[in-house]
C-alpha cells in the first residue's frame, strides 16, 4: 500500500531560504535526512491507504479544503526537540491546530488509519535536522542555531498531499482553500 502524508508547503521564496539552512546543516553536521522533503509543516503524519482509495482521499480532502479559510502564518527563529531535532518555530499557530483537528475528523470518518498513523496533538514546526543528526553533533549544531534569527510570513491558502514511491516523496495534489480571508 502506498504511503501518503499531508503538509503545508511554504511559498517558493521561503522554501529556498529553508533549503539553504538544511544544506548548511548537511554540510557542517552531516545531517542530510531533512533534505529528502521540501520545507513543510506536517498536518498528517505518513499513513497508508489502498491505492484504490486514493480517489476517495483526494475527493474528501478537496471538499474539506474548499471549506477552509486562508490565514497568516509567521515563522520566527529556531527551536529543538530534545537532542535530535532542530526546527523553525511557528508563532501563534492556533489556526494550524484547528486545521489539524478538523482534518483528523475527516480522515477518521472516511478511512481506517492505524494508531501509529494518527496523532491528536501537534507542535507545528519546519524541520531542519532530525533523525540523522548525530548526538555528538547536536550540541554544536544547536549552539550554532539557538541564537540566530529567522523571520518570514506567508498566507496559508492550501495544503498538499504527498505520496511516497518507495524511495522518495512526490507532490501528488494541492488542495486550495476557499479564498475568502477570515
């Protein structure tokens, strides 16, 4: 069964800035895993459904997205999870939390997801370094990023479905929100 996940992809300009940070981490600290995906904010962690249900998934997500309103998102500086993950913070993410919760309802109503494919609480962020950042490299990398600044903002007007082909993730479909602002 194919593997999918749902994410908000920032605009290209911001994505390029984030990619350059990921490349810097890969070069300085030998952590390349985060480069396997475009800059993104996860809305639904990877999950498997039958390929025959892909059309139903796309239709239900399209309907869902059409009832969402766009909102502003501010990226501000850096954070970490333990001694493994370095990320870009997302300020005031109430709308993201709400979008995630509403999306969970739609997915659970229409599909059977395994327990490890769902999560009820999210901490919105954009990962720069994760599972392959060696524990010996983490303190140096974190010292490098903790006092740096990063600022960007954009209007979230859609989210994306990505599909894994067994080797890499590919953009599958984009779901546009109702263009009316809150």
